[in-house]
C-alpha cells in the first residue's frame, strides 16, 4: 500500500531492512518553507484550524528532510478547546487559558468532545493523505489526559505545575472526573483521526516527569491505558512520556506497540526493563544537532547500535528546537538511513 512502510513494520515488530526515522516537531520552525506557510495565517490558532495550511506543513518534512513518516500538524490543546475551554498561544510564552478549572461546576461545564468539534483536524488529515499519495504513513496524535489537565488547571506552562498537582491532593475525586472527560474526548478524537486515514497514533505525555510514581500510575497511566485499549486494535499506538524513567516497567504493560524514550534514558536499560515485546522509539538529544557533522554522525551510529535495528524507530528524545540548522537535521536523518 505504501511506497515506504518501514515505520509500520517496525511498530508491529516485523523485520525491516533499515531503521525508520521521523522527528518530533519535524513540521516546524527549522524549515523556511514552514515559516512561509505560517505567514499566511493571522496567528497560530488560525493556522492550526486551517486544514489546507496544516496539511501543507505536514507534508513538507517528507519532501524536504526525507523522513519515513509524516505527523499531522496540530496542537495537543485542541482537545481542551473542543471541550469548552479556549486557549491563546502567546508568542515567546506559550499557551494561556483565560479560564481555568477550579471546581465541580467548571468540570460540569465541560462537554465530552466528539469528532465534529475537531473537524478541522480531520479535514487536514484527509488532505494530507491525498498530498502524501501513499509515499509514507501518517501519524496522528493527542496529548495524554494528565498533560492536558495540567494546562487546564494551571492556565499556562509551568516548571512545577503545582496548581494542577494541588488538585490531586485537595480534590482527587474531581481530578478523576476531569481526567475521565478528557480521556473520553481524546478517544473520540483519535478514533476520528484513524477513520480519516491516520496510520499510527502517538500519545504525548509531556509533563509525566513532574509527578511521582504513585501519582503517575493513578492520575496518568490509568487514563493512557484506556486510550491504548480503545485505539490499539485499530492502528499501532506509541506512548511518549517525557522524564518518566520511573514508570518504564509499568508502561511495558500498556496495550501499545511502541514506547518513546527521552534522551536521558539509556537504551539498553530501557530494553531490559520493557522487554522485547515492544518497539522502542528515540532518543537523541535535540541539542546534539548543534554539533558538527562528524559528531552528529557518531551520535547516529551510537544510537542505532544501542537500540539495534529491529523493533526500533529512530527519533529525538524530544522535539526539534526552532534555531536548529535544517541541513544538520537532514544530515542526521540521512546518517540514520545509511546505517
């Protein structure tokens, strides 16, 4: 079906002739072409909500960087907005929610989002599939319920998310109500992505690392597990939980195909903990791409050797930084493809 189906085979544990590679935030500010497309929208949210523009930047990295998969261009915070909690994206600061979740009434006011609430993403997926023309698979995604809740309670990004964590200690029952609504919305959303043509799904738990182990199991992994159980029968699922070293053994039990690792996790240790039943994804430090080409090549080789070529998808341990040189990014991709 696809000219290049390496990533799907790697996720399912089938043999591959080389390691597939894609990069988190590959559709983004390292590409001049992205900036030109972005300039056609009034602001970031309008950009995300324009299916034609979103599809265009989804495809760009496939054409320009030669990655083995596209990932739909969107934002994790489209779910809170679809549930009735709008946000703004402030330049150089990040997301901001004017209204935050503080009480039972606030949770009651939220609706469980369905596909119709996020039709602009669904249309972007359909357009991207047409533009990709079966060259490579398309990855859909959503934020993990805890990560979304963190923004909905805190109101913005934070180093500690202490307000969101306080909610767990002071109002655990309300926290579970909120997480359940987010989870049901996310399942509806991801099923619609798959129906529109997404070939794989990645769940981003960006703020996993601010929770302790017990809290993580109760307030995050429990809900990620519900999503995996609903989506994995349809398409391969990847779970990427940043800084969740403490939960690798627990994540190994998830009904998912692939576990994404950040750059602080040793690949051999992760393989021992997670076992051979899952594909691993990661995990080069994005800052490595500031180095010279000789160092980048050495890093690519060391990374692939550490993970092994089977049951492995090459990626970074987090997203690309906007000031990285796109030529060095492409060099890294080409190095991995040449191994």
